[in-house]
C-alpha cells in the first residue's frame, strides 16, 4: 500500500464537531494507519463567534494525542493546523498568529459557507495572499457557485490558490453530480490535495486508500502520488509546490 499524508481532518478530540473523545480519536488514527496514512495535519475548525482552540492549546492537545497514539502502537505523525472559516477577522487573526497555519508553514486551509458567491471567495483568497499566506481552498466541491461554473477553479489556481478535494466526494458519497465535478477537476489537473476531512470512526472516516487506488488507475500513479504525498510533503516542509 502506498503511503499517504492527510492535510485536513477533525481527529483532535473534543474541540469541534469531529472526534468527541480520545477513544474515538485513537480509533480514527488506527483506521488512518490501516489506510497507509503516515502523517496527519490536525485541522480543528476555527470559526467566528465560536469557542476556538488557541494555537497554544492546539499544540498541547496534539502532543497529548501523539503520546496516546504512540502508547497504543499507532505509527502516525501528527501536526497542528486549523480549518479556517473565512470572516472579516481572518486577516488580523492570521497576521497576529491567532490561527494555526498547516504544520507551521505559510499554507492556510480556508473554507467558506456553501452558498457564498464566487466573487466573495475570490476576494477572500486575495486577502489571505495579501496577508502573506498561501491559501488552500478546502473541499472546493461544496461551493455551489463554483460547482456551477467550473472555470472559476481555473481562475483561482491561476491566481495562486491551491485546491483540496475530499476523497469521499471523488468516490461518490455525496452523489453523482459532486463526483462528476471532482473527476472533471482531476482530469484537468486542477486539484492539488486529496484529504479525508474525517470527523468520526464510522461514517466520515480517515479513508484515503480506495480513492488513492482509483486515482492511480484513472489518472495515473504519478498524479496520485502528487496529490496524496508529494504536495502534502511540501506543506509539511514549508516548501513551495
């Protein structure tokens, strides 16, 4: 089984709508390990008007989970991060260090409300770049305006935004339309990361192996490696893709 890196998941226990406790987190990490995932960036939600975990506590909780995983014999390396729900405060929070980037790099994983118009997303991506960070758009297939106008993805890529798609979307969990959209992006080399966006150990699990195999067969092993190992490793190392 090919090794993979997951840059987007909600395995950190008790901080958002993902894993509720350490027991669930360890089950999720075991599933991840069985899927060949060797490195995971923990990305708890950071949302306006929510009780968000601070960068300091984010690091402490990560280390606690890492120790528990090692005690359980699970060989997965963990890194700190956030999934940032964009708001008017995001620019200041990023520049002041009140939000975690991915593994301490300049890459910022950002999400939006599914009904946000493309213009608002485009302008927000520009603001993140203006703050000195490299935006990665989380689960691009969730934004209805972008799904209706796939050419928008190419515009975002051209301006320096990187695109992340959920493995479950590619594999048809959210219907044919979403699956077709993600495969169209893959065919046109407009995806840079495939991640799990895992939230639990039953229905939204950290499963990358099936999607990795599908992409290898459909689009080539080199592209599969780039999406699930090479590009994520650049993020972990703080390198330009």
